[in-house]
């Protein structure tokens, strides 16, 4: 018995359904190779663009040129700045460091034309998949170019030469698996090249070591693809090329449609009969006459009964939307915002273009970090190392290549930024981190306003050491004395630099102020010396013995007579402003015994201290909290107050 027709169809669909990881509908045919057109599509390897095709499309297509070179142009648009830190070992000042940086920058640009050469090599590397900067150097002797660059013997960098991948062929690779550069190209063979800098010469059949080259490449490429491309990467135009072709041909098709956007139609009665009867020439003559008369400045004369002229205007609905989609697709393929690739202003009610601007700025910053920064750092390093260079071979301890911000601030944003910096500077000055002169020199430089701050750290360390010496009454780090080091007979111990600061005992600005306040509290009698010693030992990296030595110059407070106050004034009242005079009991002979018993003191401004019946050195509590200074028991004695004033004489408590 034969199977039903429906069962046979189902079996055919099931055989055609080769995908097992997607949805399949055997009735409608969705997801099957036999009926679903989508599943008939597959990816096919694109042909690799030749160097000549890449050169032609770069020279002839504006969008292709922008895809290859826009990121390079924007990365180098603002230039760069070489920043050199202050060399403390040579007592170099900030001005001298800035002068050295300017000299190196001038050599790079005036002598080597570094920015111009880097722009060309970087662009050709992106376009062709590979390019190099060939470093022409003077190393004091005739060194073969296939040997590594001898930086120790480097006298001067003479020139920078741009070569693209058509001039170079990888010749040797690092074949030692233990080498960190294993698998990378070791030497390149130069086929032919143009002039080397200002020297009119041809480089032919020369082998160059990779340390003498700064290499620029195109798109990220797999190793197998590199092997088939002579060791080089693919062009950045390889992936978006098909989309670029689709967009350009669609745009050209729209241009052709616009050419025929208004088509003239000439109708004549009996036209076919006239042609059939041999009146072809008469028809052509009449058509030519109509075309000659037809214009915006002339009228068209036709036979009202037998002839008719009209225009046919095709509808262009949907074409702008289609081009918009193609623009978005090309921008995605080129990894560029539409506003940057097509130079189009943002459209829409709330469109500002801010997101496109920030996205492109992030892309450019990434390229600066990965390509521009290492390139100019390498060039500057070689100029520093050159014995006949601007710095005579001296390399600074710290230096960096800095690129200016890509997003330019508005005037309002610049003012707000300076205000924020000024507020931070005020805080630093108030707490003693900076002094006004340092702020002024760092902010207002000859090159313009700068938010970066550099300080003379060595002078700061000396100032800190001097302050510690003053409070300790001894050198910051005393010379080392004592027995010989164990296990090293006859060895001597070199004395430590007295200006050096021990990092274990060094205090920061806030700690120093706290220590100073504690010392002052002991000096004015606010707290007993013993209490301050324990506080210092508990809060700072000092022992109690060291804290006691710090406070050794401070003497215990002695009896002092009350400061005479003019009539009508209290000790806390400014001159010229009379205040209430608190009642003060005058001491008498019968009061002498009372002062050794419970007594209080009046406080300027009103009120009295707490009661104290301690004989000898004693203090009193204050109404708002805290303690008076210490004083010896006796008739007419007073106590110091935390605000700098003094109490009245002793009196009996109420």
C-alpha cells in the first residue's frame, strides 16, 4: 500500500531540513533548505583588494579616503606636548625642564618633521595593511642595517623615511620559542623606495632590522590570512568595501533617476501609420522642432486636434529613506558615526550630535593610546639618547607625551573648569599643601592655563626635616654609632644623611598640624605635659621618651599675677568697648586658708569655674566643658583659659 501524498511531502521537507539548532515548520517550509530562501544564503570569502585597487579607491573616492585617514587626522590635529618632570638629582627647576622639552619638540618637528611623517606612515598602514617609519641614524660607525639599533652608541637621528608594504618584504622571523618576540618579523627586505629624508638616494635590496623601524598596520588580521598576504595585515577598507560599493552605486542610480525626473511626452494622431507609409523623416523633423521649441523661455506650438504634449513626473517616494538606511549601514561598516563620515549635521527636534561627538572622541583616544603615543614616545626616547641631540644624551627621570583634549570646551565650560581648579587650589593653600606662588606658576604658564601641578618635592622634604629637627631638638636622623655589624668584621657604618627623612616617622601636613597643636596645649598650660606626652606617643610614631624630649624645652606654668584690666573692660572685651565686670573678691589674710580649701574663680564675660580643693598644682573645670590651665595654690593666683584669657582670683563658692 502506497503512502499518502501528504506523508511523502512531509518526508521531503524533513530531508531538506538540515539545520537542527533552529525552528523548522515542515508545513510552511520555514527553516528548510527546499522552501526557505533565507537558508539558501551562505557566506562566501571576499576577494582581497589589490594594492593598486586600494590606491585607486583612496585617490578617487572621498568616503574611502575618509575611512582610511580620518582617525589619523583627528588624532594628530591638536599636536602633542612633551612634558618632562623635574630632575631632583641635578636640582633642575621646572623652567629648565620645560626648556629641555621645548628643545626636543623643536628637533622632532623642525629637523625630522615627525608629525608629517607619522601621519603619512599611519595612513598608508591603514590603507595598504602595512607601512613603516625607517629610522636613519648615526651610530658613530658603519653598522649593517640588519643588526639591531645600538642605542648606547647613538649619536643622532638623521631622518625619518616612510615606506609602505609594497616596498618591504618580511625576510627573517624570530624562531626561538623562548624569545618573547617568537614568530614576529626580525628583518625586512627593501625592494625599492624613494628618497631618505633630505638625501636623494634609492634604497634597493637592503635588509633592515625591525628595531630600526616603527611599524604601522591596518585591520586586525588572522595569522593564516597574514601568511597569504606576505606577512602583512589587511586594509581597513577590505571589510567595508562591499557596503561602500553598494552605497555608491545606489547613490549613482538615484542620480540617474533624477535626470529623468520630468519626462516629456509628445503624442500625435496617426503616428504609426505615418511611419508605416514612409513618412519617418517627417516625423523626426517634427519631433526635432518640438524639442527645439520646448524650453522655459519659449512657447510650444502644436496642432490642437492631432498633437498633444505632456510631462510625466515619476514619484520619488521612499528613495531618501532608502539612502538613509544605506548611510547607517556604511557608517556601521566603517566604525564611524554618520555625522563624522558624511559630515552631516544632526537632524531632529532634540538632536545635538553630542553622542556622536563623544563616541568618535573615544575612538580617536583609543587610537592615540595604541598608535600615536607609543610612536612619539619611541621617537622622543631616541632623541634623548642621542649624544649629539638637544639633551646631549641625557634622559630625564620622568617624562611623557601628552595629547590635548579632543573635545573642545565652550567658553562657559572653560570658566567653570577654572573655577573648580581655583576652589581646589584654595583648599590646598588653606591647609598648607601649596603656597600661592606655586599655584600661580603652575596655573599661568607661557603656553597658557594649566590645571596640572608640579612641586619641588626635594625642598618640601628638607622643610619637613627642619621642622622635625626644631621640635625634637636633634638631627632628623642622627649618625649611626655603635658596635660593628654582626658577621662583617672591620666593616664601618656610614652615617646617614642628616637631611634624609625616615619614611617610618615622617608626618603628613595634617599630622604635623595636630602635633603642633598638642605641643602648644602643653606650652600654654591647657594640658599637663605628662598628658601631652602620652597623647603624642599614642597618636604619632614616637615613643614616650621621644615625646618627652620634644616637650623638654617647655617649662611648667608658674604663678602669675592677674593682668590688670582697665575699669569698665573685661579681658575678653576689645579696647574701646566696655563690658560688664564680674565681681571679684579681693583676697585678705583670712582668705589665705580658704584658697587651700574649696574655691572657684570668676570667668571673663560672667560665670565661675568648678570647685577645686586640691592643694598645690591644680586646675578647674569650665561650664562649657574643658579645663583651665594649671596653677599653684596661693592667695591671688589665677588660671589660664583655652581662649587665651585668664580667670579672676580665688573666691569661696556660693
